[in-house]
C-alpha cells in the first residue's frame, strides 16, 4: 500500500463543491482517503489579480504507482472541466501530488515531492494539520519546520474544518 498526499484547489465556480467533487472522484478512482484537512481560502499565488482559491490536502492509501496517480488526476481534472491555459491562471480544479510515500521521483512531468511545497503556505498549513512531523525527503525538514521558515506570507484561512465536512453536505 502506498501513502499519498494530494492537494486540491480551485477558484472558479462553487469552490467548496468542486473540492468535494474532486475528493469523491479521487476516492473512487485512486484510493481510500484516510484524512482530509480543513478547506482553506487562500490568496492567489503567482497571478494575484484573480479570485481567492479554496485548497485542501488529502491523505490517501492507494495501490497505484505515482505515474498511475498522475494519469488519473489529470483525467479527473479534465472530467471536471479544467482548461489548461497559462500557468497559475484561474481554474475550476487543480490536483497536485505532494508526497508519494517517502519517494524522490524526478522524471519528465513527474517530480515528487512537489518542488514548491516549502514555498507555499496554502500547502504547508493543511499539511501541518494532517502530519506536522512528516519529513520532507529532499529537504530533511518537518512540515512544522518548513512552515516556520517559509517566506510566503499570503493569507490561508480555514473555512471548514475536516470534522464538519460530512455534516455540512447532509443539510
């Protein structure tokens, strides 16, 4: 069994519903979601003159390889209506692999751990919530240490706790 951390995000349409849809598709196609972080509303990173994003980290058990996971997340993004235009542009959904076990993979179109983890509060805060002591296998620092050291000061505010996510959809 492989342990996988993904981050989902988007800033077009019903952001909360889009993350919930992505999580359902991930659970169906990739593997069992063990834990999810709260959803965070985050200022846009890269191209800043666009709506705020919702982001969430998912911890998953999967039997798939990292390459198979990449193939399926691209398929899920497409299925949800993602249109790739320019880098960091507004989008309905974005799904990135953060960690795959403790593996270091550097292949064309697949770099794990995600090379920008240490530079993005909107990734570090939900990771901290799930596993603050998780060690980054390249930087040899915990998520807690990376968050303390990041230069990224963009706001990332929890909008929904993971504990209430199931209750809110049943109303």
